[in-house]
């Protein structure tokens, strides 16, 4: 067996860049004790929040197309509007607020609180374009325990194009951001954590960019490209799961997707770290850091049951750092379905490239293997 081995200097450099970045981000997300992080840090203000649903909706409706609405700093309770029911191919969802014209909403130093019991989300952006949401905290009062994956969506873009969400924090929803049949949008510097389902999902949507986001402790594919989209980019994101007992989650899911790019992300704490499945074609997985996952990178069929279980084709897995799978698993890179895949320039532990024998013989010499430490 011919392998290329990483020299100690290169390995140290990769460790400094990759793992240093990881722990820096984790420190930012978790600094302080529980009383100073997450929902607890907002309790004092949220308990005093006044319901402003009608006033804020009126302000949205009165903002002219192309105009800007700046919401004053404060803590606002939002209530479910039973007339705001979004019907999608993925499921139905209620909301507090609806946007249906091109506007910009500035929410710096704004906290919106929703009542989890009532099963609704915050913004439904419907059949429009050039909508821009900036800043703000969207806070469900607790993690949903009941309902569907679409019962509490913080922000839904439905048939909405050329729009953006930037610098927004959201927690305790069924899904954080849901792009549904919506193209050419940007989700940037968003933090979405402690959701019942995906933190960010891109469903049957094209040419969207998910950039520099943090998605943590959510389920059902923390960042998910699903439903037949193409040319979507997930770049520069931190995707992690660190809750005890949540050992079957998926990090970045690429499902039934074509010609999309997963690049320069850090993924840790999952069963499947970066998961390519179900008739995905010609996707590129490049320059990511994936560690402490049962499968750091996997190309496979689906999960069976109600999901499809189809092979994927022509995946390019290039220049990724995929070391130290969880519990000493051997699945640094696992290619178990389809053909036409290219696996070049990746750094793995020895024995952690799992492919059909004919492909293994081709690619084993084109990747870098970390030598085992001497005891």
C-alpha cells in the first residue's frame, strides 16, 4: 500500500488553523455559564416584553416598496396570527409577521419573543424579492417538544428571490431559516441553535449562499440542502453538536442536490458530518475540517423508510482535513454508493479512506495519511 504521509510541521499547521478556529468559535458561543448564555440571559427582559405584533405588522405594511423600516431597540413579544398560514410542499406553518414587498428591516438591539406553545414562527417572506433582514434576536421561549418540522420556523422565504438575512440570532424553533423555492438569496453571519429540526434548510431552491453562519445543537440535518436544488453554496460555517445523548444527528446534508459547493466549513459532533446522499450529482466538498463525527464525510444512499435510498454520482471530495472520527471509527471518508467520485488531496488517519476496492487503489496514493502515534 502506497500512501503519502503528512510531515509533523504540516500536521501542526493544519491543527493550529483548523482546531484553533474551532475552539475560538466554540468559546464565543459558550462563554460564561448557563445563566449567561442562551435563553436564560434574556429572561429578565422577556418577562417584561409587551406584545407589539399588530404595531410591527402595520409598520411593515406601511413601509413603501424599496424602503427601510428601523425597529427601535427593545424587547417585543410577538403573537401567532391565525391568518398567516404558509402552505408549502414541505409542510404548513403559521407566523406572527408577513412581508410581501421589497423592504429592508433593521433590527439592531431588538429581541422578538414567541410563545412556543402556540406553534408559530416570526417572519414569513412571501412571493417577493429584494427583502433584507438585518440583525436582531428571534427567541422561542423554549425548545419545541411537539409539532412538526415546520410548526415553528423562525424565518421562511417562500418563492422569494434576491434577498438576504444577515447578522440575526435565532433559538428554539423547529427550523431557524427555511428557504423554500427561493433563489439567489444570501444568509450570512446568522446563528441558529437549539432547534427541533434544521438550523438552516434550503429546500428545492437554487443559487443561494449560506456564508459564515453558526449552526449548533439542532437536528434533522443542521444545515440541509434538500429537495432538488442546484448551485447552492455553504461556505465558512461552523456546524456543531455537543449535547449529551444527541449522537445520531447530521451536520451538513446534501440530499438530491446538484452542482453545489460545501467549502471551508468546520463540522464536529455528528453521526454523519458532511452527508451526501439520495441522487445528488456533481457536488464539490472542498477544504472543510471535519472531526469527531462517526463518518466525517459520507457519500451513501439514504436512510431507508420514508426517505429515498438512491446512489449519488460525480462527487468531488478535495483537500479536506478529516481526522479523528468519533470513537475511533475508521470512516474519515466513506464512499459507499454511486460512481464517478473523485477523492484527492485530503488528510486522514491511516485506514480511514473507505471506498470500493477499485477506487481505493486509484486514490490511496493521492491523499495524505496521518501516521499513528507511537505509544
